[in-house]
C-alpha cells in the first residue's frame, strides 16, 4: 500500500526527527480529539412556523463509490446534449430519450439512459477553473486551491474527503476506511496531483492507494498478501519484535509514532483476511464480470462494489491511464483532439457499460439504498471545437450524476444555457457536493476536526443541495 510503502524508512525518520509542524495535532486526532458532528437542523424557519424534521436522507449512506473521470468529460457527449445549438457546438451526436420522460442523454450512453430513473443528473456544476490540478483539487476536497504550486504536494494542502472520513467516520467493519484504485490521479508528464491525500493531516490519514490491474488474469494485491515463504506466526513474531524496539524509543517523535500506527494498520490488513476476501475477483461469475466489462476501469468498479460490501467507507475509482498516453493530446477524458472519435470508440462505451452494471448490481444485492455513487470529472469541455477536432478545458459549467442512498432520482437538477457553456439555473459548486455527501453519510455538513495546531476546522463551508435529498 502506498501509504505504507512510500513512507520514509524508520532509520531515516529517527535520523531526521520528523517535521515539527506535525507535533501535537496528530496525537489529538489519534486519541480521538475530534469534534463530533450531531444531526444538524435545516435553516431556522420563520417565527411561528413548525420546523421540518431532519430529512430522512441524513445518514442513509453507509459508503460511497466515487467514480472520478479524470481529464474532464464533455457535457455535450454525455449528460447535457444541446440539439438546438448550432452544429459547431452540438457536435455529431443526437440526444436519446431515457426512462424518465423529458430527460435526454447523449446517444453514446444508451444503457445509462435505461437507468435514468435511478439517477440524479446535475447540469449546472461549476468551478470556473479550467485547470486539471486546481479544478480537480476543488472537486476532490471541497476547497479552493490556495497553495504555492498546484503541480506539487504541500504540507498546507487540504485533505481529500477520504482522509476526513478516516477521522470523522472510520469504517466499523475491517481495516479500510478509504481506498483509491487502480491508481492515483496522474497529470502529464507523470505528476501526482494535490487533493488526493491527507494534506496537512499527515500520511497517517491518507487513503490507501492500491496500484493494481483487476483485469489481469493473475490479479492480486501484493501488499495485502503474505509472502509465500512467510507463515502468519512468523510475521506476527516480526511485528512483536518491531513493537519491542518501538517501545524502547521513549522520545520518539510524532512522525515516528505515526509510522508505527501505519505498521499496525498494515498488520491488521494482513491478518484480517480482507486481502483474500474482498479482492478475490475470481469468485465472481464470468457473466457478471463480462457485464461490467473486462477492462481495467470496469473491473476496478466491480472491485469497488466488493470493497463497500466488505465495509469500506469510501472507494475512489480513478479512470486509469493508457499505455503511452503521457504524451498524447487526448489522454483519459481530456479530449483536446478527436473528441468525437474518442468519446464514441473508447470512453463512453466503457463508462456506459461499467456504470450501469454497478448500479444494477448494487440494486440486485440490496446495496443501492445504502451506497452513494458519484460519477464526476474535474471540468467540462468548451462549446466550440478546436482545430484538432477536440474540445478544450472548460470549468464554467459541466455535469455529473449521482445515484443511491438518499438521493432524489429521476431528475435533472440545474440547467446550462442554450449553448451548454454557462449555468442557467441552480448553479452548484464543489463545496455543496461535499456538504451533501457528508449529510448523506450521517457526518453532517457542520462537522469539525482539529488542524495541526489543534484549532477546530469545519469539514466544509457550504450547505447540502436540498433539492437532491
């Protein structure tokens, strides 16, 4: 696991003494000094009016599957087609009817159209930020980027939602609270972007990043499996020996203690059986795996379903890179070139198949009512095509979809203008989405946790989107 394997070695930590900015605050977090959220009332009604009860959606979600469509999908070729716009804007594809009268999607999503009655489509989402780095940071954290270099990690970065959940809503079954797969968000040329780790909270609270390929015939998570030549009693003796050495370091710095906690977490994962249980994709029927699709992303989505079934609170499924695409003009959903061809032949078919399989699979297993699914990117695309037949970055308006626990379904919330380039009604922003998620998870949008100096911080500065609840 990256949160363990990419840590400094114990020797280097002992030599360096760690960073002083971590002192004190993490110990408060580890010892449970968290300002717990209680169910929050909606805004106070006028005098004499009986207040409405807390919506039944509060706490409906036990877990969340966050399908991150890295690169920024075009709203025109997915959830917000514009058939009345001029040809140079509407593109090559037509809208199709869905299972919800009056709600149309692009023809490239025929399967998604059949399950529209289980979805909420948000069409006036906006960051006003056309950058993968800072726009994605805002979507993944609910906070605007304020650091010195949006293409480098900084100790002042705001923690991603999965890290905050490790503090405010840790998993009550198994060792995992938040997991990221099959790889982190990587920008050209191979840059690990801020907004997907624990930021100023420290590595102790990072989501578990599992680089893997669930579509591989010999798929396994090496970091969750004991070596063939190491029996469980032997690894337990090693852990006890390491613990004895740790207890001898009476003046160990806080980073050392955090490192020790990571070792304990890793041990719990190795001994829990999770590695041989939730990750055992071979136990799924061939027909179900075919239904999702046999590609890396689709099988990662199936793995996400298994993980929430095993008790993981939040699973990030990032759209994976393709071999050699670090120098391509249209990697991931970033369709700067040949937008129509790539959307038709590569991107939309994979999403359409895997996403609908997930919703139907969760529903069949009775998990959809307690699992929130969000499919979102960091931006949309420009109304007009460029000279390479692509659509460029556009953060002023784009779309995403939700399904599952506590969400009002069968609707489109908000609208873009006639050209699909600007919000028209009910503009929404990332903090509102974060607040909605915290509400559905039963954390509450006014939940607080301490910063490195022990001062209370609100997890998000926004209200939930009440029309979606």
